[in-house]
C-alpha cells in the first residue's frame, strides 16, 4: 500500500511540474493574433519590438504571423524578466485596401 501512495504522489508531482512548464512556454505570443496586442504584450514584458512586414494600415488591423527573439524560458535561468535591451521581432500581415 505504501508503494501505491508513493507512486500516486510522484505522478501528481510530475504532472504539476509539466503543466507549470507548459504555462511558461505558452506565455510568449507566437502568432495568429492581433499584431497590436502582441506588441503591447511584449513591450509590457520589457522587450523592444521591431515590426517585420509592410504596415500601411493601423497595426490593430494586422495579424501576427510569427515572433522571433524571445528567449526560451527554460534556457534563460531563474531571472525574473528579459535581459536588458532584448529585441524581439514580430512578423505581421496587413490587409491591402485599394
């Protein structure tokens, strides 16, 4: 009976750890959303943001197609935020009106 209790506790601990890491990895925007929201989120996290793409309309009308340069949280260590002067690049796709 003690082995069963230990096994359940171990599985619970590993599951909680995996879910915690998955939440951290999902924190960075990856694409598909509103470009203005993506930029605001990244700037709020302390990053300098560069837009890649032709923006001829308000950024709120564009969609994010990719985000590059955000450090992997698993590789970045136990610090609380991005490194100083960290640049990220947001690829956008904007509608073209005649």
